[in-house]
């Protein structure tokens, strides 16, 4: 029996790809948003999504087995998690992040993970973010979906970190300013500067203007690894930056953060960081592997490495703890 149970566990892992594609397909046709209106039948969902009824039945059956939707005496309904995170316009909606960035950009790249690990890919196949974001279409697809995926962590950071005394924030590789918009809305005294590629900055300025914060959030356009950063900040934020750049750039990024902070200033480093013993979290480790598919020199970040690197650069009171449970961690350190 034990062997059979282990075989089932291995099968679950192997079939996870199919489960992900089911999720992406449901998001693509707006199934979860349709179910937010109330319990439904396959027939009503067929009208809602534009799919043939039998294909809806097949998709819903798969999603039910995954626990994403449920069948009740009233009909087909979203699970509580689907209502919270996968319905268009919900407070914690990050469906576009999954549907667009993960489903359309990241998943196709996973086909080259074998070559990335073996080091047999060409330069074109492992294009850097700088090359990727030179294409306005790719930059917009990635950036708009990443914005949706960053609002939730930004709100979590807001609850975790006291920024009531901070006046200036530097967001390195800050994308469309999701963190900056969230933090500036909560703290009227705060102003932010975002360092980001030009095509991404153009999109970010749209989000900033829409939020009515163009007078408090500005951009420095360029590659964060090469562009000079403005000095004298109370806070430096780096979210999802380290997992997307080569490992040999990390020490310099931490040093530059230290140098550009005022005494008493803080570095907030948010990323996919595994435990020191490298037993998990599982989803964090899988995200790290996914990044390797197009950044073969990416580091498998662990909380002990991050803490040691920050302390080596001169930071004190270093703490690394979960921000999104089971997924990301927040490292904090203070410049004496």
C-alpha cells in the first residue's frame, strides 16, 4: 500500500502541468468571474464562456477535482480561494498574472529547462530582461500582469513594515510601481523613485497617473544593473529583482542599496527565498527552477545566504521571514 501511495504522489506531481493549464484555460474564458455571479450549470456556463457545453463539463470536472470549483446542491460554485483570487476585479485578484505572465510567457519557457540546466542553450534562448523588455509588446504583457501579481504582496508589506517616518523610497526594478502606489497611498508623506527599463517605465507611468500620484512617484529609466541610482533614501525596495538577474550581480546590488541609503535607512528585499535547510517551501523552489529556464545563472536564494550577504554589506538588525506564506520572504536590514 505504501508503494501505491507513493506512486499516487508522483503522479500528482507529473500531472501538475495539466492542472495548471486547466486553470489558465478557465481564466482565459472568464469562468471564475462568471461563477462569481452565483451558482451555475454547465449549460449556463457555456453561454457565459462561449464554449460548447460538453467542453465546459470536461473543464469543470477537472477544476472540481483540483478543488478550485465545487459542486453543491445549488450548482457549480467557486471555491472561497477562487472567489478571492481569480475573479476579475476582486480585491486580491491576480488572475491576469497567472493567465498572462505565467500562462503565456513563463510556461512556454519551461520547455527549455533541460537545456538551461545543462548549459546547452543559445544566447537568444536565454535573453535577459533587457532584451525581452526592448520589445514593447512583451514588455506590456509582462508588466501589466506583474502589476496584478504585485499588489497583494505590496499590501502585505504595508502591514508588516512601519513606514510612517520614511519620506523617500527607491524601488529598484520596480516595474509598474505597484509597491510604490500602494505604499504612497497609505503614507501621504512618502515619495518614491522607480528604476526600470524605458518600455516598462512608460507603462508604469500610466498606472501612476491613474492613481493620481504623478507628483510623488517618478522614474529613472534604464537597466537597474547599470544605471546610476539617485542617493539619499530612507527605504530601498527590491521585489522579485534577485530571482531575475544573474547571481554574480547580487552582492553589488546589496552594496549599492547600502550606499544609497541614509544612516538609519532600510533595505526591503522581497523574493522567492527558500529555507536554509533547502527542504522547501515547495512552491518557492519551483518558482526558482522556473526562473532558471531563461536566466540559467540565477541563484537559488536561501534565507541564510540573503541574511549573510546583507550583514556582509554592513546592514544590521537583519531579519528574513515569510511575506506570502509558502511562496515569498521579506528580508529587512538597517544601515547603521
